C-alpha cells in the first residue's frame, strides 16, 4: 500500500506558509513504514529540531483504478478518519530552498499516525465533515471539508491520472490553518465530527 498526501488544499494554510495557490492538486507520497501502530506514541525524530503537526482528513481507497473520472471517483473511497501528516519543517525548508525533493521531511518512519476509519455512509454530515486537533488540551486546528480547494473527487481523479490507486491505499487530503510545532511530552487529541478518534503522545 501507499500513502498519498495532498499539499496546499486550504487557502488559510497556504497563506500562513506564504505559498502560491495551486491550479491543480499537488501531491507527494509516504511509504507504508510511515504508519504508526494504533496506541503507540510518536517518537520525535533525532534528525529534526522543528517537527510540525498537520491535522488532515484521510480517505481509505476501496477499489483499484486509474484515470478515474471525477464523476465516478466516489466509488473508489468508502471510509475516512483523521490523521497527522508529521513534517520536519526545518528539513522541508532546506529542501525547498535547494529545489530538492521533500522525502526526508515528510516520508520518515511513523510520520503518518491516524485513527480508526469510519464509513462515509455513517458520517453525520458527509458534505461538510468537521475535524480538529487539541494539543495539550487546547484547540490548535479546526477544519471543515467544505473549505478544501480541491474536493475528494477531484483529488482521486487527479492522482489516478499519474499513479494507479489500489485497494488499501490512503490519501491525506491537506491541512487547514494552525499548523505548528510539537515537542517531547506533548499530547495530541484528534477529533472527527466532534468525537475524539485517537490520542497520541510525543516521546
Ligand atoms: Zn500535509
């Protein structure tokens, strides 16, 4: 399986990082080794001094496909959760400055923890899914899927033009504003439609 991550999908987050508005979805990937077993703490990597959280809705791909039409894309994902796209922001800034790929900043081990999946059909409000993250008990990020620049369907269609999607793949759909640093000892709590889906300690 593979993990596909969309960058720059919420306007307010693009502004906070001073990035340009994309004309089409931009994506990168994390390997399977970026998964963190449920209940495990997140080990702060020793190669970074500035690890950021990015709280994102994550789609579960339920059917393989390529060149998927936007109008058919809904058939290819069936469940969703909230996850963290951990980012070594210091390394990412260095990579961007040199024009290098970002993998060392994004694809490292355990950089993609997430909660258990909920069927899309069981969501209270599938057309505007709310999600968020509390850091040490304080709200840091709160997002709504209606604020995405590119919809789930557009993302699935676009990515599948380049990379075949396979059953079991996961898609991080971008972070809203409010990204920031984590430190050893922090506790993150992730919420989907007002309910806590998982907690995570940084060690
Ligand atoms: Zn992200």
